């Protein structure tokens, strides 16, 4: 592939990452597609670790997605193996056999069942994954396992990403301190219909699988399912959560257990932080955009309208050009297919209402809006004036950089 892309101007430095009891990670160079960088990440979990997952709804998923969907039906995980550079998608029976071979190889290395090994691949679609390179690299990956290798793991799963993405929270369940830490990758082909391309959240909390799955399934809506870069839902989207139980907190009775309240807030906040890091690394992005919709007939309708605005190439290019062309927002609302009334519609940018109830605000001064458009974080507000439905969606602008990156993706 081509030379690395310049780091996104919206990048954020890695937080102060710590260890998560019961988790060891490593990153090695298997030479799958890239040269001179790591491209294979291995994580080992202590016996008894619980796993939960959500997966892409794309009708053409990769073989790793199918494997993990089955594996997650049993509650336990002992390992996670992720490669970058090749998605193992649209590879037929060969892709299935590769997944099975890699799971078996990891199982033998770590002395666990293959079904307790979770696998993911990200990269080019339609090319056979060179499983021998992965299997041959596993002994080095096993030897390098350490509890502090979080940054290395985050870097190994990157494709067109320009910076590694991670987040951390330290909270309590009852009186017991617990840690939540996660990594993610994603830059293009981002319009998640469950999660981003790849994201992994790990905690030392002791949680039943049904509780962990419920937290994940509900938390993905206002986070990963509320971002978009280019309206394309990947064939490899996967979000997994692992709970090692090493913190040995008191048993949790359910998702509404008061002792779990602090953990739930932190878990959801961490998911949103990871999702926004993906938006900030959108291919060619120079601005992060928040679209807030209120007054819709329902929350679902508001979400669809917000996505229509966030996915509009005309809206995104206007923002890239720092043009306060709010008429494009009106257009995107109207094309969403959701209930909207021209005469009750209001549009604002950067805290300034431009149009109210279907007409431009009297005495509207564009000066503060133009100033806002020059910043890196843009806020668009839409009020339908029809009901109580509301939603927030985040996206990025659309620049020529997106074309440059994707036009040369396989070269």
C-alpha cells in the first residue's frame, strides 16, 4: 500500500493507559500486507473471562464475523486475534478454513478450545488471507504477551487510520474499584449499523454475560451507531466486550442493579469517546461535525434525519469549504423520507439560529456563523417543530483527501 497518510488534524493523543487485570496483549509484524509495521494483535484472557458482542448487519459479512457470532453464544473467551491489511471478506470456503485454522492454532498455543478464540480481520476485501503468515507469527506473538502492550495493540489493528485510538475509565461497582479500557480502529467505510469497523472493550469487572451483552447492545446506539464518515457500512464491523472478573466485585443482579450505575455511565461514555475518535480520524477529515435534531415525531425519525444531514456530500463539502450554506441542511432534512414541515423547520449553526419556522430570522447576521465554520468542531441544529423526538449524530467533513486515500487504497 502507499505511504502513510499525514496524521489527522483532529487527532487526539492516547490517554494514560493502564493494565487490565486478566488481560495480556502483543503486536507483531506478520507481513500480511504491510511492510515495516506490526499487523497482528493477540490478546490473552484469564480463564473464566466473559464475552459479549455486536456485529455488522451488512449482508456480505466476512468469515471472522460468522465465526464470532457463533463463538459468542458460549459465554467464555480466552483469546482475541486481529490482523490488519486483509479483511478475509468475500473469500468463500477458503476464508472459512482460514478462520478455523487460525482459531485452532491459537487454541493449541494457549491451551484453550478453538471456540474460545475470537478472530477479526480488517483491510482489503476479496483477497485470500495468507493464513501461513499469521500462524507462523503466532509463537512470536505469544512470547511477546504482556499486560502493558495496549498502545502496541491499538497500532497493530490500524489500516488507513492516522492515529491509534483508546480510552480508559476507572470506577467502582459497589465498593470495588474496576477498570474499563478499550481500543478501536476505523477511518473510512464508516456508517456503523451496530459498531465501528473494529472495537474492543476490556474490563476486570465480574459480570454475567447477559448483563455485559445488555450493556453493549444498549450502549452502541448513542455511540457507534450515531457516527458516520461516508455512509458505508463495513462487512467487518465488530464490537466485542470482555470481562475478566479479576476485580472480584460483589455479584451483580442485573443491568438495573444500583451498584452497577456508575459502571454503566462510564461504559457508555467510553463507547462514545471511542466512536468520536473514529470520526476525528475520518479519511481526509479536517472538521468534526455534530448534528443535533429536536422536535421530530419520534427519536427514530430524529436519528434518520440526523443521518441524512450527516451523510449529505453537499453538507459535508460545504463545511469543508467553510461555507455557511444552510440551505443544504434544509435539503438533507427534506430528502430523509421522514416527517418534516417546511413551515415549522428551524436551522442553526454554532449556536446561532439562522432560520425559524420556515423562514430566515429577521436581522440574521452571518458573522458569528462564518467564524464558527472556521473552527474544527462544527455544530448543526435542526428543530422540526413536530414533536418530542431527538437524536445526535457525529460526522466529519468531506475533502479531496478522502478521494486521494480511497483512490489509491489498493496501490
